[in-house]
C-alpha cells in the first residue's frame, strides 16, 4: 500500500509562497492605514483653518466696530456690546469669546487702522487685518476688511 503525501520540499515552498503573500497583504494594510490617518489629519487641519477664517469674516461683517488692542491684537464689538477678542501669543492667533478659544498658527499679523492718528477721545478703529498662517506646511494669506457706516467716518480737523 502506497501512502500519498507531500514531500518536505513541497511543504517548504508552499510555506514560503504563503509567507510572501501574507507579507504583501500586511504591507498593503499598513500603507492604507497610514495614508488614511494622514488624509484625516489633513482634512481636520483644513477644516479648522476654514472654520477660523469664516468666524473671522463673520465677526467683521456682523460687528459694530473693530478696535485695536495694545497686545498686538484687536477687539470685535457687536451692536449688543458683546465682544470677541483676537490676540497673538506664542506663534498663534487666538480668538476668544466668553469661555471659548480657537487658534491658528500665525506667521505674521498686520492690523491696519482707519485713521493714522485717531482724534482725541475717539477709538482707534481697525479697517483691515492681514494674517499669514500655515496650512499643510504652506503659507496661507488671510485678509478681512471692515466697512464702517458714516457716523464713524467723521471729517478730520
């Protein structure tokens, strides 16, 4: 009676082929998970930048006035006298309203005022703000402009 079986060489070759196939599947899995996590990180960073910029534009659009602050920042004042503070600290631009803080990386912040020298007893109004931030290791310029009603645009003496 003859027993049919595999030789040791056939078993070793089949195990080597299986090891190669399993290794390739594992490498594809690792590559896929790494790319997925990097893509999710990029989406999150992009979303946070878009959200901050849309909040900044909305603050400027809905505000009564925007005032210069001494600590290299500006204060957005709404018609109901509620305030949103923007200030730069440790390489970030922070947006603070009540207990909430948002931030973006800051390259530079340039605050342009409506008048070079405000009249005595008047507030130093912000006309525009230029921000250079960073998104995905690239510079991103952000710009907002405030239009004031005529009661703020007094004639200069």
